[in-house]
C-alpha cells in the first residue's frame, strides 16, 4: 500500500513536461527559463526521473546534450501524453482556441502549389498555433521526426497511421520545346528508349512509367536517363531547361503547359492513372490534438485537387 501511495505522490505529468522541455531546448538552463525553474532543479528532477525508471534518458557533455534511444522513445510517449492532457483540458474549457506547435512534412510540389499559399489565412484563423513546416520529398517517420501531419502521394503502405484523402490528380509526361527541337519527341512508348528520362533518386529502382501499347494492352517503361533528382520541383526546373522528359502530376505543370513552356508527350498512350494525395497522422486510438484536427479540416476545406 505504501508503495502505491508513493507512486501516486509523483507528479508524472510535471516530470514529463520538464523532460520534454529539456529535449526540445537542448539544455537544462534553457528548459529552466521556459518553465521558470532553476537549472539545478531541472537537473535534480531529471536525475530523479532516470533513477526511478532505471534508465539513462540523456547523454550529457560539457557542451552538448543528446537523448539516448530510451530517451527518444520516452520523449515520443511524453509528447503524446502531454498533448492528450492539453487537448482534454482545452475541450473542457469553453472557447479555448487550439494552440501549440504543429509540425507538417510536405512533398515539394504540393507545398509550393497548395500548402504554402493557404498558410497565412490559417495563421490568422489560429494565432496560437506555431507552424513548423518542412517541405521535402523525403519520406519521414512521423514518430521519429516528431511530425504531426505528413502530406504523401501514391499508394499508402500498411501502418498505424490514419489517412485523409485530399484528392487525386492525373499524371502526364512532358518535355520542353527546346528539348523537342534538339531531339524530337517520341511517337510511341517504345521510342522512349532513345530519350533522356529523368527519375527520382529516393524511389525504388524498379519504378516504371505505365503506357497503353496501342493494341488493348499496357507496357511499363523504366526511366533511364543521365540525372536523378530529390524532388519534383527540381525535376520540373530541369525539364523546363530542356534536359529531358519528366513525369508529373498534371497540377504541378499545368501552368507551364498553358504557357507553352512544356509539351505533353504520348497523350494518346496515357493510361489515365491517378496520383492520390493523403494527409497522414498518428492513430487510431490516440486522441488527435485540436491543433492537428483543425489543420486536417482546413486542408480538406482549402485544397482543390481533381477527384477530391
């Protein structure tokens, strides 16, 4: 009975808040300033926490502080629990506005065309939410990267993530007029083997471009070229410069096509496949913080993609 009472006397939420502040600020002194404590009080609390758990959570040196693997795992759980507490209290408080840091990871074309233009209005609507936006085509682990929402394309793998479909868009192969003038354009998918097809360096080597074969079937063409890039916007710039052919979602290059800066290629052989766009977040069974929920609703309200 005494041991149970002793455990109840521990303010675990406060311990978690202090530990999270240390990890986020990277120093005991900075965490102390954030929490209005003394550095020695923060240090003693972390030492007591590690002793109670029987695990080292932080590696300290004279100049740097890093989390151990155990500390990384504990931090993720701490943030989740603290977010749940904050959300529960906010839900119980009438009129309380969503607040806190919201980290979004978004692939480059979507970020440039859709996400960044709508963020100013979101910031005005929810002034207590601090936006932390990473625009990159690299796929991140939401838990390890401490990301709340990721915008992803293509077929989703099985995971513990929840997905909301934002829309879908047709795919198109394009080339620039300069490339066409120097090399001509393919008339059939088979002729693509004589052209420079740009690819992404973060995708599987066996990724292919699908086409109709003109006889009621389909064929797959592996993009073979002299350049791989890390994101769709970089590929667009290279295709505009006449370096080769690229395959994009139509929304990404629609303005270029309308201006005549890019030319659709092999449209008679286009199978009409779509690129799906989802907002993914951690779930189910975990209470979604209000700051995440309002962004998901906002994306569904503002993002306009074909087939949404």
